[in-house]
């Protein structure tokens, strides 16, 4: 590390004021502070000293995403071999490693494109505005590949990143100023601009599917039950896949052995990430818990209503499929685009879960309703905080004796 430190010290004068690379100082500063603790000192009288900064915060969130990434890589290989050679799965450690490496080779290019394109735009805006590079994309760059299907073309990933960073962040002033979650905005752009690449039964399992194995997600299967003309025999066939011995059973859905976006399938991996965020204080337990309550409440209403096959799914099972759990833990809790007040977080989280389940069941065209629900609630979050603060002021003023 001393060699790296000395190398940085040697080239640093070229990036300082008066140096030939002065305009590129934000890029140099980004690499230096990423590798080493910043040596900046406070100059004002009132300040708070802490051992953690924004880069370390982002690093902790990435650590929480690692379980989802690891299992996602394995599940990609698992779903691929399930089509052609199911007997190969879980034979020994060698087969496990091969499944994981197959998935890693598929995911790694998406991560490279996400970070390469996103950080290039961040560096360009930092140089143009002459301010330090924002660290917020360190997490967004990992989130975007994890919420895309495995066979999504890399050029769509790149376009989605460009849209999310420029329209979702930079036009508002960069990290900390955005009103929408950038990662969800990237997926929303891809979903509406290229719907055939983010829906259907050919994008969720690597390299297509066979006649014997459906490549559709659990939500896609259930969405077909909302269409007109569905026969009882067809409904029973679909729902049998969600029984205890079906492909989308509660156990498989909880563990994650089902088709879906790269990092969203395993509830176990998501809960490990949630534990890391809660222990470190980076995730809001109010938003997570209220979102689960809201989702369970809406799913329970549908379960007792039971107007179609989609509604008949067990509420717990309803929460374990799709990207609901992943979005609740890693998207709804975004400290920038979520509500800021404590009561506001409870209201915000509840409505995210409530609307997420409502959209997925009522509108089969958008089975992944949690994406639209969180984006909508991002817009509503300032209004929620406003009324919470106004109610608090009104309550306090009523206690004042005139």
C-alpha cells in the first residue's frame, strides 16, 4: 500500500491548481479517496467527527448486496442446467462451482457496463461542474444489474444507465438531490422502452428455454390467470406449480430457486442483506416493516376476496415471489428518495407495499408492481413529510397557552 500511496503523491501535483491536468482533479480525488481515507480536515468551529463517510456507507450497502449477487450467479447456472441436464445439479462441489461460474460469466459483463457507463458520466459531470465525484453511483451501479433479467442485451443496460444517471440524478444536482430512485428509474426506462426484453418467458432463463421447462417468472405465470377466458383446468394447472411440490413452491420461492431478475429471487439472501443494513443503521426498519405490513394486508384482502387465481395465492407466498422483498429492503429504503420523518417513513413504507401488491394483481401488464409503487411513492414522499410536519406543528401549537 505504501507504493500505491507514494505513486499517488507523486502524480498529485499535476492535478492540483496550476497543474497541466487541473481540470481532471475530481477524477483523481475520486480514486484517491476510494483507496485511502481522505486527509481533509474541518475548518469551521462547529462540526461532527465520525469514522464513516459517504464512500464507506456506500461500501457497506454493496456488502449487503453481495449475498444476492452470489446466489443470483448460482441461480442463473441452476436455471440454465435445469433445462438441459437436471441430473447435473447438486451432484458435488464441482457442479456447484460450475453453475456459479456460468452465472458469473453472464453477470460480470453487465456489472462492467453498468459501472463503466455510469461512472464515466459521473466523472464528466464532476469535471464540468468542478466538484468532487459523487459516490452515490457505487450502489446504483450494483443495483441496476441485479434487477435486470440475465439475457437483457448490454446496450439496453447502457442506455438505461445513461437515462437513470442523467435524467434521474444529474439534472437535479447529483447525489442527494434526486427525487426518484435511479436504479428503479433505469429499470422503468428499459421496461417501457423495450418491453419485450424485460417481460415474457424468454429473458429470465439464460439462453432461452425448452418445452419441458417454462422460462416464465412466477408473477408471469400468475398474470395469465387474470386474462379473460381462463378455464378452470388451466387455472388448476398454473396453481399446481405453486403447491408444495411445484416449481414455484413457497420453499423454492423463499430460497430463490425460481426464474427472475438476477438478484431478486432469494428471500434468504435479501434478509441477510437487510440484517447488515439494520445492524449498521443504514436501513430504515420503519420502512421495511411497514412495507411488509402493507403488502401482507393487501395480499390478505385479495386472498379472502379470491376473485381470480392470482388472488388465491397465500399472502406469505405473494410476498416471496417477484422483486417485492428485494425492492422493500434495497429500493424503498433509499435515504434520498424516501420519506424523511419517522411517521412519514411508516406511511411511505406501508403504501409502497400496499400499492405494490395491488398493481401486480389488478394489472397483469405490470406484474412487477412494486417498481411502479416505489417510483410513485418517491414522488409522494415530500408531500407525506409536509403533512406530517404540519400536523406536528399544529399539535404543538394547540398546547401553547395564550
